[in-house]
C-alpha cells in the first residue's frame, strides 16, 4: 500500500472482520467493500483478507465452539467444497465487475426471501424454518464459489442461518466453525493462484491486532443485543452490502 492514507480503510476493514466473527456477521460485507477500496482488484483483496478471516475464525471458534450446531453444517459442507473448486477454475475467466454484480444480486435476493419468511410466515417462536434441500445446495455451491473469488460468502450464510431460526449464540458458534473449515480449505487454492504471498502475509501480520480488537468488540456487542435486533442487523447489513456491490 504505497499511499499511507490507505492504511485507514485497511485497519477499519480488519477491525470489522473481527467484529463480524464474534458479533454481527453482516459487517463482513462492509469489510470486503473497504478492502476493495484499498486494492483495485477484488481478487487481490481476496488474497489479503483470507488470513485475516482465518485469524478471526480461530478466535470465534475458541469463544463459541460449545454452541456449534453441526447438523446444519453437514448439509452445506459438500456443496460448498464443490463451489470452491468451481471458483478456482473460474477465477481467471470472470471479471471483477461481473463478480461484484453477481454477488450483490444473489445477496439481495436471499435477504428478500429471508425477510419474507420471517415476517409473512408466522412468529419465530412457534416454529423452525427450513429451506428445501435444493436451496441449501444452491447456497452452499454459491457460497463456495464467491468465497474463493471475493471472500463474500458471509451474507449468504447469514441469510441461511437466520432462516434456520438459530439463537444468536448458536448462530455465531455454527458460523465460526463453518468459516474456519471453509477458509482453511481455500488456502491451497489461493496460494496456487498467487493471491497469498509473503508480501500479502506481511500486511496480514500488521493488521492482525485490529482483527483481535474487533473480536473483543464483537463479543461485547453480542452480549448486549436481543435476538430480534440481532437478526434485523444481520439481514439489514447483508442487504446494504449487497446493494453496495451492485452499485
């Protein structure tokens, strides 16, 4: 980063990575937008952000591992792995602009679906909502695809887990394990594509304290918001991030 002023959005983006991992998941899309401001290529930004995400994932798993709901994860893991492989082969064949537009519309569409289910299908307390398995498969493949290209699977998983009506602690614990395993799975692909290098890892080390500070802030925030506000923040921030990508 030759311009010293670019350190400001980079540090803020790293801080939001931490908050999103232990607090409000929807903030992850805003961190992606900040890093895309720092780097002209979303693919380059993706390589920089991945180790920061893994660092945040490790802290989140350590903090919330007891709340993980594994049966929701097993539904997605195979499909997500397929999506990562597809993203690997598509990386050199799809433009940054096309990636952002695609991701944005997918996120906005899923948020609209989730709001429809939440407010037109009956009270949260009375039932559990479940997508048809094919919708879970689509979300899994799409999440794997876009997470390799732009590290933007967070809003997709946010919509999925909110639709499952998970309490906030189970939500964060389940998401933490899912993204730690997913992001570790992506590392060899990103190294092979030349998106994680010794130079980018040096930037990761410099930004790691901001991620750690964000995880502390995220835990503080999560303990002080109720379930309904938590879901509204997650979905609203996801929708806002999707619109930013489209624009």
